C-alpha cells in the first residue's frame, strides 16, 4: 500500500472515531437530565409513600442520579 492510501485510511478512521465521540457526548448530555429526574421522582415518591416530606431528607444532584440505579 502506498503512503497516501494509508494516510487516507487513517483519516477516515479518525473521522469515524470523532463521529462516535460526538454521538456519545450527545447521548450523555441527553441522558443525564433524564436520570436526574427519574432519581428525584423515585426519591420523592418513596418518601411520600412513607408520609414524609422530601425536604426532610434532601439529596445532592449526584445522589439523585445514583437513585436511578436503585429505581
């Protein structure tokens, strides 16, 4: 193979990798708020089932995302 074809092939692979990187970043940017809302709804629903105010047991934003895994 010539040097030009190797260079062209590596540029195509880099462009494909960058495309997947952009797609992954977009998926993460869309999914994090959804995970946050899901965790917040689960936490507040669990506390309201026990007739407790959610303000009695506040969570940080990162903990709401962790609650999504429990839900």
